[in-house]
């Protein structure tokens, strides 16, 4: 079987199991397993696929058609133009989060901010993107789970950012409160799925750690962040949170009650509010 025939077969298998971006995924799978460039796949070389390669690809497809996220199967994701290691202990970074990161980078550059914290860091995607674009910053990458921090460590090592990204185990902002550390900018995409929404999501979501997605009680992750926020922000410092659009008013009120000022909203390409920017 040559690459073109295999590409067509993968597309059929993925399409039949309800995967929308089947062509894109088929290309990613071929690129990764056959170790050839996307450009070569586009020109559909007549190159034959060996039996070993065929079985490697079959293993990937067998998992993917059960709707396991491709990122977990390939142990790789792309975020803000960077390739990152990933496994099923961390959330698969979402495209809309790139818009939150973009705003944070803008704020950091405008205000010459130096000390940043990414709360609920997951794979470290936000912290690493900021470190990569803002070379003057030092960043705390915070999460509450050891298995998550192992993934962050790998990615920080991959980009040789050990000197600029400090990996911290903490329940949200407790570490900073206890150590009396003050921050210029906090960015967070905390768990925000409501329990009743969780029942009716895409099948892929159920492969992701529930601790990344759902908090015990509606908006509790934001309440938790808010409980220490004024103790850890410098005067004029900025807080950027990604939000569940359905909870925007409740989340806004939690931080307004802490006397932060709502400065900006962040919308996605469908004009939905997905982030809030506050200032101390
Ligand atoms: C929605 S995920 C965000 C992951 C990543 N920052 C991103 O944007 O793709 C939320 C993260 O918050 C972490 N988390 C959950 N409870 C936490 C807590 N009590 N303290 C700190 N982090 C927590 C989860 O482990 C998870 O990595």
C-alpha cells in the first residue's frame, strides 16, 4: 500500500467514526508515524508503506476511532506555534486559550511586567508560550497535581526554560500568599465546566482528567483564586482569566467584589466572551 492509498483509508475510518477534521488528522498521523513532512504528504508520494509502519498506524487509528484525543495517542500537541509533550494527565490545550495568551503577552509588553504566574498550568502551554515571547519575564507555573507537574517539567526542559519557569505545587494562590510573593500578572484557565454540562460533552472530553475540567461547585475555582488575589497582586497588576461564557456575570462579580477593576473582555472568533481582564 502506498502513502496515498493509506491516506484515503485513514480518512474513511476517521470520518465513519464521526471525526470532523479527518483529513487534517490523517495528515498529522502520517507525518508523525512515517516521519515525513506535511509537504510530502500533500504531494502523495508513491512510496510504499512497510508492514511495520502500517501496523503502527493501525494502532493509532484503533485508538482514535474510540475517540481518544489524537494528542494523547501521539503524545504531542501544538500551542501558540510550539510543539509540546502531552499525556492524559493534562488537558489538551484549546485554540481559544491562545487568545488569552495573546492578550497576556500584550499586557506584559505594554506594562513591562516581569513576574508572572500561570495558575492551573496543565501541560505548561501558557507559561511556556509567554516565556518564549517575553524574554524578560520570570514565570511561576502552578498546579496542584504531581502527575501534571511531571508533564510541565518535560516541556520546560524541552525548551530549556528551567531558569525562567519555576514549577510550583500549590492549591491555586496559596504558595504566593504563604511566601508573601507579589505578582505583576496572573493568568489562569482554571476548571470551569459545570457538573451538569459535563454529562453531555464530546466523547473525547471523557479521556481528559476531570480535575482539569470540573470543579466541585459552580465557579469554585474562581472563588478560590479570588480568596487570595489582593494579597498577591502588585498595585496596577493584571489578572486574566479564561471563563465559561455561561458564567461570565458570576465570575465578573467575584473579582469586582475584591475591588479589582474590569478592564477588558476577550472574545473568540464567534464573538463569544471567553476571557476577562482585571486590574488591581
Ligand atoms: C482547564 S485546565 C488548564 C490547563 C492549561 N493551563 C490550559 O490552559 O490548557 C485547569 C488546570 O487547573 C489545575 N487545577 C485544578 N485544581 C487546582 C488547584 N486546586 N490548584 C491549582 N491548580 C489546579 C488542573 O490540574 C488543570 O491542569
